[in-house]
C-alpha cells in the first residue's frame, strides 16, 4: 500500500491546529499549553515512526486470510467489477453497474470497519492489556486538536484481530487501509472545545466534538462512554452512549504526570507488572492483564476509585520553565518533527539504514525534550549526548562535509544555549511541584 492519506493530511492537521490556537487566543481561552501540546505531538510522532517498523506485522494476518479464506470476491475498483453485470441490465451500462457495486462495497466496508473499531475501542477501555496501549491517547489533561495526534505506539500490535472478519468477508487490504485512514482523519476534528453541539440530525448519527469530549472526560458519569469512531449509532445500539451534560475534566483517573513520550507508552505496562508481582495468587497475577482497568485484589485495596472531579478544582500537571528554555524546546521539537515527517514522506524510497538512523535521532530527541520540559536533571547530560548523536547521524547520512560542519555549528550553539539554563535543573521535582502548588494557591 503506497498511499498514506494520514501522512498527506499532516500539513492540514497543523494548519487547523494553528487556526484553533488563534481562536483560543482571540477568545482568551486557555485551550493550549506548550509542554502538553509538545508531548501530544511527540507521542504521535513516536507512533508514526514506530509504525514504519510494525505495519507489515500487523497486516500479515489480514492479507493471509483475505488471500486464502475470503468468502466473497468483492471488487475494490470499477475495473474489477466490469464483468459482473452484463451491459444493458435494467437499462444501465456495465460501467454504471461497476460504479454502483464498488461504491456499495466501500460503504459496507466503512460500516463494517466502524463496527470493528467500536468493539476494538470499547474493549480497549475494558481490558487491562488493551488499555495499556490505548491509555496514551487519554493522558493529556487538555482537549484540543493536538490531542487527536496523541497516538499510541504499541496498541496496534494487539488490535489488528478486530478487523480480521472483514478479510474473511472479502474486503481487500486496500479498502481496509483507506477506510481506516479516512476514519482516523475524520476523528481529528472532533478533538476540540471550539465547536459546540451540531444540528440534532448530525449529533444523532455521527460522532461529534460534543460526543467525544464525553469520551475523554474522567467525570464518573463519562467513564467508558461514547466509543464511536465515525458513527455514534453503535454506542446507542450497544448502550454506551452518554450525552454531554456537564463540563468534562480531561486526562486519566491516575494521571501520567510526565512529558516523556516513551514512558507514556510503557508506564501502564510497568504498573501491571508491579501489581502482578505483588499479587499472592497466581490466578490474580494473570487476571491483572485481563481485568478492568483499575482492578486490584481486595487485599491490595480493591477496585481503584473513580472520584468526582470539577474543572474549577482539578490541578493539571504543569512544570514552569523560563522563556528561553521554552523557546529552545519548541525549536528543537519542530526540527525533530520536520526530520521525522521528511522520512515518513519518503519512507518507501529510503534505505533501511537511513530510516533507522533518522528514527533513532527522532526518538532520542523527543525523549530528551520531554526531560527538559520536566526539568529532569538527567537532561543536563542527555542533551549534549543528543547533539553528538545528531552530528554522527549527519555524518553517516550526508556525503557533504558542509552539512556535517553546519550540524556541528548548530550543536555547539545549542549546547551553549541549553547549558546556560543549567541552574534551573538544580531544583528537585518534589520542590518544583510544591512551588507550583503554592503559586496556584497564593
């Protein structure tokens, strides 16, 4: 599959993000925080980079079932359907019949994909090891368009099984992938507080910003509701629909409290392993991975509570940085994303060595930027290491000495700039958190 609509749509995603930022600023609404938005986009970038190495694995089973066990030979394009209906049937030409059939196949696949997505999404909220992947998308305590791009890296390794029935029916991998990409693109725009409720007929059929705000809310009445991809009809059919009736509080019941995009993907796995280690019964050690999120044996506290929350009292995870460090983090984040995006656009023509080097540089950069945003002391030595890695990567990938010298100059300037703020990393995380609480309550 050569076409990746999501990659093509990325520039438009960023255009809409900038428009929403402008809307937020014009109306004096604080819908964005720099550290949170960088972390959202960092996890999305890590997911896209990781997907380069895993997409073949997740598609193999679908392709195998489609090629060997499909029940129907459903056409993907009009040319494949030309011979199914004879010319003149019911007064229509073969070309017309071909288009009618193909459009029908695409519509059926769209509905089937959305149904599979609903159960994939719902069970990802109800089964611990699936939630361990999906939790990444819910960790942001803001709700804006950058949250839409906050995607998990490991989730797809487990959820591909939900779409295998579509292969058995006979929907080709091309139709599946394009429907999946269109669904993901549709879901981008519903991650906003800038749009209120839409006309009643639209709210009754489709997933909307209002419906999806409920899904991201940690208010007890909103937990595990509105799992729709494109059609809200499945939530209404299976009893998981909840209308937006109070302002949601966003995030997860147990906050992540980190801007590290890799830890965002791994932390819940680590929590499950720790809990399984503490369980005394082997049955409980296994149950940890298949129980509802928040489950614990009674002797370890029982089900984790879901407290009432209010937007007025909820404290978001936030670390203050001097303006210079914020600018530094933003500049290097933009450079890192541009590098990764350039790789994704040309991924089909690049050697695996180049892909691996760029991926490694991107991962190291985003992890280090996350550490800077948290004022972690380890970033003081990790950032110079990142610069050395960047220079080595430039030398390995470019035959031009000028490019390497330019990266060296950039690395030296950046290191001097960064280390000029080294004193801000001397404050411990605990002291920094206490300072933030005192500032807010003053």
